[in-house]
């Protein structure tokens, strides 16, 4: 009996030290080897803003958004100015028409992109959503889409002045975020440079009764992402997308993390619960989904559409599909680094919609998508 | 960590009460073998990294006393001082992005007080169980990740071990034994090359052979 107790004690001591948890630290030892700079808009109207992004390639092993880690500089600061302030790194404000260069610097490395400021003036504003019907206690992000004299469009949400005609029904802040307070009607107005536009907002007295997350279960490979969405059901049986206003949580950040918009990233193999919750006057309404992170390794990438032909001036949205060691496939378009071998034909210029190619001239180029050291490519021909 | 010490305290008394008859007296001994350091997690402000090690050497000098049958108020068994040193090279570091190369080594110098219980079979084979407590200095020597210096520091911590083995009497005075021990410490803390702290773990599996001279 004594021998069994001693043996069991020794075994428990040994077993208690046999496993380590998955790591949570990013590798900051692999050298950054290149920086790719891109912008939301190819050109910007005077007095507007344009978000530039810096993507770092770490010796081909992985890429990471380093927008907030680089130092931004503008060659000609009479044409535009760039912010290095926390929370607005890379945000360029146009000061006068012209062209200059923006550079993202990190130690001895840098990446550059053109900044083009046009003389176009604001011709109109469209408020989105136009006619909204919301329940009490809901927030809604309004957007102001500006159209300019040269036919271009730009988001001027953060530049506009926002107002709600009946602040007892709903309020709206300087960033266009409206919060509903009581049932009734109000008019939301967005104005910039002497031009304004209105949208109606009807607030019903329905209250949130349930939250439903989709998908209910998701399996992703380590290092990839999946978008969860939350739909709210209200007391009047109306549904409402509340993905951006619920509180997203993961039960194990060592396995999967989730941001405020429901985008989950697989950190290490395992399973974690994803919850979306909303506080309705002290009553928490929530739902739970299951996120499974596999240890599958990316083996190949297929870029589609394959071997395409487009005309000069056209855009083409590419998708990157990763095939993993467990024979699963995942869309990794938003994770991949997109490159073109012949920049004179066109480039990838839109960071918010990765894989969107914009053509500039006729010719042929190879479209390449890279992620985790694996690449896929296809031929693109641009014709007149 | 607390559960490990609870098990140590409980089984220490059990070990002392678990021994057969032997002559009382001092002994000295030498032990040597392989030390296999467990994968360890190092944590700093940026998160946690898992370090892996190659197998290394592990050696000890022993000075002990066999209680024999002559101290019934204390119990039966052996009590010894162990002066130990061990070294293992780092082989890799695991980050969120995967495994990468690491250099440097982890060194251990310790002094342990061990209590050993023995059972001798009818054929003369000695089966023993061991528990020990002591103090260890753990050194991370020139640890680097992908050639970049990471930490070069040492730290002292409380140490503990538990083991099992078998032995044979070669003569009236010489005993040869082989055994396994699990060795651990309370979590050491190091200062990295950049001046910030690194919380670490240390545990080792010891495969040892020893020769003891009874006086």
C-alpha cells in the first residue's frame, strides 16, 4: 500500500510537469525584410482623408500589419499631411492639389506609395442608411459617402458634422455613431463643406429578446481567421444585424481571439467558446458558438480567377484559397499578401478589400498571393 | 505548485517508514547520467514562448547516513546531502508563428537533502524511493533566438525531486544503483538583455547511475 502511494505520488509529480501551454508571443526576432504601403483610395480630393496601411513581410515567414509600428513621413507636406498619433497612424489629410510620396519607415527599411491630391470639389453627400428602422437601445454607424466633381467617391464620415433633429429619440456623435433612446422619429443630417444630406430614422419600442451567432461552429487552421456574425431578434419579431454592437468574447485567448467586429483568429490548436452578448437595461442577452482551431498546416494556395483577361481601367477581385494538411480548404484572401510582377500593368491598391487588382495599362503580369511562406499565382492579361 | 509540495510532504513520511534492515553508518557516493529538461514556457510582457532542450549531462556527489535499525524513534532509511550540477543546450523556441532556432544553455547547480526508503528483495535487489528538497541556482547562459541575444542571467529557487530506482550490492561496502528522478524548482525569474523580466519554468527528468561506498 505504501509503495503504491509513493509510486502514485511520483507519477503525479512527473505528469504535472509534462505539458506546456501554446505560446502567445509573436516572433519579433525574425527580421522584417520588406514593407508594402497601400491606401484606401488611389487618389483623394482636396481636404479629404485617406488611410494608408503598411504591411510588413518578415523574411517570407509571415506578414503582419505594422501600420501602427512604422514612422510615417510625407515628402511634400504642403500637399498632404500624415498622422503618427496613436489610433490614427497612417491617416493622410489632403492640403492642396498635387502629387507627393508617403513613406513608412521601420529601422533601416521603408516602403513608399504615391499620394495624389486632386482639385475635385464635393458635389453631393449620400447618408447611409437612408431610411432606417431601429429598436430602442441600439447603435448604428452612419456613413457619409461624398461624390466629387471628377466623378470620384470617398468616405467623408469622419469629416462631416452630424446632427439628430430629435435628441430624445436618438443621438449621434462626431463619428456618425447613432444611439437610439426612445420610440419616435428623427432626422439624421450629415454636412460637410456647405453640402448636407438627410436620412430618416424610425425608432420602435421593440426590445432585444435573443442573439443568434452564425456560424454555430467553425473550424479553422492555426493563424487563419473566420468572421462570426450576430443577429438580434426583437420583441416585434424583427431581425437586426448587431454584429458590430455586441460584446464578443473568447473563453480561451490562447486558442482563439476575437475582435470587436466578430473576426476570430486561430492562435493555437484547441477549442474555445465564442460568445456575443448585449446588455438590455441590465439584462444580458447572449449566444455561444464553438471555435475549433486545428493544427493543419497550409500546403498550397490557389488564386482565382485563373488566367483572366480584363480591359484597361477595369478592376478584378481575386480570391486566395488555401489547402491545408488535413485536406481542408479556407478562404485566405484577407490574410494573404498580394503582389503583381509587372506594376506597369496595374497594382493592388485597396487594403480594406485585399486581392482587388486595379489595371492601368495593357500587358501581362503574374498575380501572386503569399501566406505563411506558401504562394500561389496566376496569369493576368490586360488589353485595350 | 502547492499540490506538488503537499505530495512531497505526505510521501516523505511514508518513505521514511518504508525500509528494511541495514547497518547504520555514513556513506559517500557518485552519480552520473543524462538530464532531460522539460519543455519550458518563458513569459514576458509580449507573451509566452516555449523553449525546448537537448538532453545533457547530470552529475552528483553524495554524502549520506544510513539510519539502519539503530534509530527507531526517527525511522528507517537513508538521509543524504547531494551536490549536483547539470547542463542542457537549448534546441528551439516556439512562438505563435511556429518553431524557430535557439542557442545557449540552461545550467543547474544545487544542493539537496534527500530521504530514501529501501526494500530488499529475497534475491538481494534493492528497490528504493527518494524524495528531496533543496536549493538550486538556474542559469540561462547566452540564450539567443535566431542569433539575437535574449537572456544571460541566473536565479536561485527552491528545488524538489522525487525518484525511484533499483540497486545491487557489489560487495559488503559497494552498492551500484540505477534510477529515475523528476527534478523541479519554483519558477525562476530572469532579466533579459533588454532589462525587462522573464518568468521561466524549470523541470528535468534525470536518468542516473550511481556507486555508493558504505563505511
